[in-house]
């Protein structure tokens, strides 16, 4: 898949990662078909996750976040790689 990349900032409700990781352990990522996990990083205090997902269908992001919205507050930002940005801006340099 080579869709749009999204930086997903997940703020765990009450700063508590335990319920999030418990659900992940028991039920998996809960991502719909067509939404691909790329990578993620968790703050050292385990209150925020920075996750990159990829899809051609932005509605899939909403389907996925709805499955976690009782435990996580989301910020969703479409992003591009540095390489893509360099290619897009090169003609203006």
C-alpha cells in the first residue's frame, strides 16, 4: 500500500496506558482492513503514543479511532516523509 501517512497522537485518558495495552493484548490493534500500522513511539512516562498509520481511505481512521475513543483522545495529522517533501519543494528552491 502506498497511501497517505497519518501521524496519530494518542493521549491516554487519565494518563493511564494500562487499559489501552490490556485491550491491545486481548483484541489486537482493531484496525479495519485497508488501514496499515507503520510505527509507533511511546513517551517515557507512558501517557502519549505517537503512531504512524497509512491508508487511501481517511474514513478508516475514524472507524479505528471510534474503537478506542473510550480510552484515548486522538489528534490526527496527515503527514509526508522528508523525501516526499524535498521532492515537492525542490522546484521552488
